[in-house]
């Protein structure tokens, strides 16, 4: 990502974060911690698949947990 005032070279997005803002899919100005129910890979936020959930913020890989019904 390239925050305002950053050097010319892009800054790598840390694992568990995704890029926001900027010019469409070409640039990003900031990063955000992946919310519960999502995970972030390579600076892109992904939602946990149907029937699963993310039980913490900042998941770095697709390690969503399966939902279990108890009734």
C-alpha cells in the first residue's frame, strides 16, 4: 500500500490486514485489520465460507471454524 507521504515504493501489507482507499484496484492508501468472520491474504479481505466463522480479528489464513448446531 502507499499511504500519503510514503516513499515511491509500495509498503507490503502485513498478514491479517487488507488494503483500503486509493484508486480502484490499482492502489491502496491504508490498511485495516481483518474483522471477525473474515481473513486477509496478500492484502485482500476474504469472508469465511458459508457454515463457518472467524472467531478472532486479524486471521492470516483461511482457518475459519465450522459452525456446530447444539439443538
